[in-house]
């Protein structure tokens, strides 16, 4: 029996004021591997690759960057890549 993981992608559209709350929710899920935040026109604003066991302290700069984006953005899309273990 071998361990394999399948990557799934989801996309959420949020207002700038809800961006930070949505990201906090996603970080706490634990299976998120990569997050891309894009503006209304589809331009990538920030990419956050996440790894297993990431410490909360390591997320502080990411939270600051996302907060700055949220202050400027009216509407953003968040692309989330998650991994799910397959037996």
C-alpha cells in the first residue's frame, strides 16, 4: 500500500474586507498547500506556498501583506490548492 496525495483546487471570491478572515479560516484547515490571491482583473497579487507544520510566527509577514492587499482591493479571488490523502 503506497501513500499518495491528490491536489484539489478551489476558488473563492471575497471582498477586500473579508479577505483576511477567509485566509485565516483556510490556514486553520491544515490541508492547504498553496494560496494565490488575484485582483478583479485576474492579476496575481501574492502567492503563498504553505508546507506541513508551518508555524504561526512564519505567517505574520503573510498576514501583513494580505492586510495591505485587503485595504486596497475591492474584490479579490483566492485560489486554494489542497492535498487530500488517497488510500
